[in-house]
C-alpha cells in the first residue's frame, strides 16, 4: 500500500462528506463579491488576500487537529498493515491538505476566470495570492497535525490549543507588536520588529502580499520596515524563506511525533 492509495481513499471520503465543496464555495462566493464590488484591480485582490489570511489559518489548524481524532480507527487499521509510518503520515497529511488547497485555488480562481480578472489584473500578483494561499494551507494544516498529535489523548485540549494558537497569531500578536512600538518608540527597534515579523507566518504572508502590491501606506510598521531594509524583491524573498521554515518545522515535528506515537 502506497501513500497515493491513502490519498485516493481520503479524497473520496472528504468529497463524499460535501464539507470540502462547501469550503470551496465560501471562497468562490466571497471572491465573486469582492470582484463585483471592488473591480478587477488591486482593491479586489487585497480584499481576497485579507479573507485568505483570516480563514485559511483557522480552518487549517482546527480541521488539521480534528481530522486526527476523527480518523483514529482508520489510522490504527492502517498501522496494522505492512506500511511504514512516514508513508502513512504523508498520506494522511496530503489527503487533507491537498483537497483544502484545491478548494481554495478553485474557489478563488474560478471567479477570476469568468469575470475576466485574469486578463486585466497583474498575473504575477494573482500568482502570489494563489501560491501564498496554498503555502498557508499546507503550513497551518501541518501545525494542526502537530498539535493534534501532541495532545492526541485529550481532544478538548488539542482543539483548544489550535484555536488559541490561531487567535494569538491572527489577532493578539499584532496587538503585542503595537504595544512594543508604543512602549519602546524612543529606542531603535526596527531590527527587533523584523525579528518579530518573522516569528508570525500570518504577518509574513501579509507582508509578502503588500510588498508585491507596493502599498507602503497599508503595510503597518513591520511591513514598512521590511520595505525599507530589503526593498520589494529581497523583502519577498526573505519573507518567503521564513515561510518555508514555518512550513518545514511543524511537519518535521509532526512526523517525529507520529513515528513515536503509541496508538
């Protein structure tokens, strides 16, 4: 049994449950509304990216953790087969993360096609939004898997940790950054702010989007510092590299926990 066999089974199971289709429809309806009311230019793409930065981390972390609890019996059955654990881990992860990424890509991409946005907007900017959405899907699904495995025997604690982690990264973290700026505004804190931005994948994705659109007035403090220190292309490269680290570390830790877990 190979990882692709596991992927195929999970895909059938997810699409049979219909919720993954509903997830894609949410993006389709929101993207359609943003394009209709904001036009096919920068304003619409920024609105779509704001939806992406809020919804993808929440769904990825919550359902990444929840899926492990729901599929425990299936996982135990597969572990009884002649199948090595790394293959099973990547099969389970890919079977969830790939449909989520596909639903996002289709939900965002279809309105761009039938409204003609794909012809009038900057293709590089559209590409950045689509790629970032897929990277964030993999990243936060990986974080959800990691938390689900870490608190595998306590579902409430695992889901609670996932929700609190999303709340911290999406909302509280920026408040702490603003508080630090207010308290330490008289000191040279630009470089520490760069470090703080790199510690939050949502901030990194937001900075990448804003650097791509070159909208310095909307970047906020950390985005403006990124732009000042690195410029547009180098800033995007640095942010993308940090996102790659954020993607790799949770998956590495999750795979290690899965290999050691006594189911």
